C-alpha cells in the first residue's frame, strides 16, 4: 500500500522539479548539466572501444541501433531487426563500437564527405560551414544499450572520447555536424558545446521517420580551449577537457595503419552483399542516381556482382535524362581538380549553362579530367552558394563538359525544386524567396 502511494508522489516530484528546471536561464541550466558529468578516467578493462570491422560486430551495431530507434519512434520495425542505411555502405563511413565483456553496448557512425554527401544536408544548409577550413563529418546512428543508459555515461563518454580521438588523429576531420531530436540537443550544447546550424527546428525529417530535428556543429579545432575554460578546474571525473585531450584510455583500440590514409573501409564484397542485399533490401530501394553513384565509388570488378545494376546513362543528366526538364542558366563556378598543369590553385573556372535535377553542362576554361570526383562551388545567385561533389562524364565541342552530380546540398535542392515548380519569372521569384530561410 505504501509503495503504491510513494511511486505516484515520486513521479509528481520529478515532474515538478523538471518543470522548475526548464524555467532556469539557459546558462544556468547548462551549468547544471555540466555538474552531472561523470567521465571515469580509468574505466574497467571489460570495456573495449574499436572500429566495427567484422560481420558479427556490424550486425550487433545495426541491431542495437534498430532497437533504440524503434523505441524512440525514429523508425518502424524492420524485418531484419537492423537499421542499415545507404550511408553505412560507403567506404568513407566508419562505425565505432563499444564492447562490454565482448558484447556490443554502444555504437555511432562517422560519415565523411562523399558523392552522396551527408544525410542532414537534405534539410540543413552547410554552405557557411563548407566555407571554413577543414573536413566535415556527420555523427550519426548513435545508440547505447538500454541497461547502460542510466549509468552516468559509463559507455557514452568513452565512446565520445573515442570519436574525438579518432576524428582528430585518424579521420582528418575539423567539423562535426549532427541532426538530433529537439529533446536531446541541450546535451550536445551544454556538455560538448555544439552550436546550432539554425535556431529553427525542422518539423519533419524523413531520415528518422518524420521526427523533428535540430542541426548543430562542433569545431574540433577550437573545442579544446572551450573545454579547458569550462571543465579545466573540475575534479578528474568531471573534467571533460582532461578526459578528451590528456587522458589515455587503453580501452581504445585505434586501427593500425601502414600508410597515411584517412579512412578505414571494412566492407568486403561479401559484407556488402550480406547487409545490403541478403539481410535488407537497401540496394534495391535506392534511387537510380544513387545506384550510379555507388557504382562509381566501388569501381573494382570484385564489387560489381553485389552492387545494384547501374541504369544506362543516356545523356547529360546521368540517368535517362529524357525524363527530366533542363533549364538554361549562367552560373559561375569553380571546380577543384587538385592543382598542377597550369591550373591556378587546382581550381578550374566554369560557367554552368544548363542544369537539371541530376546534372549540368558547363563551359570550362581549362581541361577537366573525365570521371574525376571533386568539389564544385557554384554561385546560384548573388548570395546563394552551393558546394557539391561532381564529376565530368563527357567532353563536347568548345570546352563544353557534361557533369554528373553527387548528392545535392540544401541550396541546390531548393534552387532546382523552385525551377521545376515555376512556369514564369514571377513564379521563380516567389519560389526562391524562401531560400533566405536557412532551415
């Protein structure tokens, strides 16, 4: 009887305290969060942190992620019992895992820039971040086993340190980006000092079953000084500055490398087939454009049998372009080709004269290598800049090149969607008004 009375009272007290806490000023609230940090500088040797590189480890990561996302309403249950996305298939994606007594109890994936871009670039504008120095990686697919979610960060903080150490020493990453549910964003802002990409909340993010999302970024170059300022005087178990930048965890098993590479691809043709054809239908459900791009990424004969067939590229769009309208434009652009051969700073000046949803034609002032993927900076308007990965598919007369487009960023998508939805100049003016809204 007493127990029946105590439980409702305890819940009422917790709700009241939470309501009161939410009324505190943001700085005070964030300071309280930081006082609850518990980062053990000497975790048990039962914990091991490593790159997931076997079928068993990857499957355990994907199952843990599936269960966490289903519990949170971020996806509907999949027959495979796993959450596997096309981004997990990329050699530029690395999946980290935390194992306790040999069982995977934590995971996250780091997605580096590729021709497929990042998941969050569909809804957040990264153009300002791309203009800064350093590579970008999206932190995605974070999940902690439910039995460790209330253990004071015993898995989360070592996993975050592994992420920090891997990005700063192995992954050649300067900027991290995340898209998280609004209910979780304050943890990243208060503890790790992520800055929001925009103050707006995207109400429907299709990558997580239509849940709302907030975008944020962390500059790993300036983070140590910020951590020092806020954590430097705290005791060891609360000092995230020392934990991230000074403490050496023998639990972390960084990959051995013979050469100065920045990626750690683990997917053999057999693993690709198992996860994306046999256990799930990811390869069969992606768009034709993604199938083409995937075949350009894995261009070795050993992978050809397990990749989805690449549709025929019949024109400048890269995918049966007769189905796609083309638009006449005059957009200046610069394409990075790596320097040399008299090219200033490795950038070739272009003028884009025709574009569609999946590609464009452009005049080049210097020779462009065919089938070379590089970044292009496109001036779509006086204040609208798009940065995407492209490759020249073919060369025509007079220095006119046909380019295929990787995964478009938000600025490109808004611009092209406005073109497709407009019949007159006035329509286009009205449609592109919202491009100033950086959601």
